[in-house]
C-alpha cells in the first residue's frame, strides 16, 4: 500500500500522466514491416503500440524486433520487410492498465517498462503513461513533500511491533 | 534542494544505481554501422554508449540514427552500413554525471533520458544509471517513507511565509 500523502501527491498530477492515443504514433497489425521500419526510424519512442482496425490494443513493436528479421547469413535481407506483417513480430505479452489513477500498479509496471499502455474495458487503446511523466512527478514529490509535511523520524527503540 | 529524509533514502540505494561499464554493451567510434546495427538488434537497450579506444565516453548511438542513414528514395541502402562509421551518426550532445551520489542532478537528467552515463574526471566511461533502478527506489521510497517517518501536514492558515 502507498501511504496516503504520497498517493495524494501522485494523484494530483495524474491528469498529466496520460499521453492520449491521438498523439501517440502507432501501426496496425496488418501493416508490413517496411512501414513500421519507416515509422520507428522517424519517431522518438523505441517501441510503439500496434492496433487493429477498430483501435483495439494488440501489442508493441520495436526496431530490434524488425531488424532481427533482416539478419541473414552474411547480409541483410530487406525484401522480407515487404513480405512480413507487424502481427508476425510484435510483442503481445504486454501488461496494460485501465486508469491513470491506478498509481500503485502503474509504478510497479514502470520498473520494467518505459511506458504502460492504457486501455478501456473493451481493450480499446486510450493512450500511454510514460516513465518520463512519472519522473517529473517524482522530482516534484521529492522537493514538495517536505514543504507540505513535517517529517518526524519514528522511534522504534522501545517498540516490539516495528517491522 | 531535496529534503533530507528523501535524499537519505535515495542515497541508501545509490550503490545499486550504477550499472558498471564492463557489463554495459558499447561500440567504438570507428566501428562501422553494420557492427552497431547487429549489436543494437541483439541487446535490449535502445541506445548504447560509444567509446574511443582508450575508453573515453564519446556519445550514444541508437538504431534509428543508423536506419535513417539507410533510407533512400525508394528502397533501403544496406551498403552504406559498411561504408559509414559510428562517429558519423552518434549523438554527442549527452549530459553525464561524475557520481552516483549526485542524486539531484541525476533525477533532473532522467526526466528526459532513459539512462545517464557516469564518467570520471578524465571522461573515462564508468557505467550508466538507469531510470529502471530509480523507479525501483521510487517504489521503495513511496512505500517506506511512511513507515520510517510520521508525516504531519503543515498548517499554513496563519502563516505569511508560506510559498
């Protein structure tokens, strides 16, 4: 459990956490790898969401997942980029959250992921929460918590319930 | 300024922040792009350090910096990977820190960077500090700070110096 003051301070910034779907670059499951290669070469995220035609979240794709397909015995195979589809290389083992307010689960997932996709109850893609936005809140929190709270070190010396 | 209890809790984990140079994948300034392409396809970091032969930190290179060189008018140019060197595409505008104990500066840099290179006073590459390790500390801090400190909300209602 997060302690109350920390959770409140994190939630206060929760509106800023979500980068909405309409400004997050994405590709579709049936796009060929050449298209995804071009998109990933041009934008700054190293992994981007893969959606179906209706906008459901299907997985993530990165340049290494694509360039690995190009590795041949002694040279790079570029023809394969036109032949394969994103659905053949995407990573589908991706944890999502359903609300930017789920601070505890999001924090947990961000240890291993640079961003966490947000979906609705029907798995429609709503946007992403990035470590970058959390780092800003972390910075804010580490500076502000002392202004808003007096912090008094607990004395466990006579306590048998300290853990 | 970070407040004391937060800084102390972050510093307590500082030993774990540094991923030492000898286990961080890197390439050298005069490697060709084909070599860097293979390394970046195989490892998990999206950007890796570029060093000179003596081990000085020179910059970072990513797959998009390489694949952008491959873009031609209507097809991908793979020959260029053998012809160009890492020094021609690497990003040299990279902020570094000289100590894992410099928590405040590192936190600041991590808002915009997934990791921060650590160098010594002669610019020799010593390792990296990643957002991932900081997220672990952040998690720890948000859960532990309430166990170790009583937090009492300050009353600014009668204060004229609140800011």
